[in-house]
C-alpha cells in the first residue's frame, strides 16, 4: 500500500492479485451491501489479508493508488481475522488494523 518494509514475496503476491481489475470489479459490486468487511486469511492468506486490511484502512496519501483499485467506501473500516499468519512487515502492527489474530505458540 505504498509503504516500504513489506515482505517482498507477500508484496509481490498482493500486487499480482490487485492487478486483476476484473476480480475487484466483481467484488466491488457487493461493498455497498455490507456494513462491515471482514478480511480473513490463514497462513500466506493471513499475511495478504493483513496487507489488504491495512491498505483499506490507511488514511495516508501513499495509499491512494491501491485504494482506488479496491474502491472500498472511505466511511467504513475493514476488520481483520487471521489464523497462523506470518509477519508481513518489518513495522510494528498497524494501529489501523482492528480484529483478531490466532497463532500457535509452539510454531
């Protein structure tokens, strides 16, 4: 979402997904039907979900290009739920992420 410090592999994967404008056109038609968006993922999907939710909730100018692709209503927030998601950024957890993360301390 226009920020340095993301895991290169995860950043490339989300970039590949976000380039699929047809996919987001199909998803966007449902945005207005939802009061809350829950972005959910497991493992790699959890890392990608975290990045998407962070981008949706970002209020900084650096996020505008990706937000135009996502086109999520600016008056709403995305909530995050992940299971066993690896770290995706060198930065501490973003304060814009609201939700819950599940992980196994044995891993």
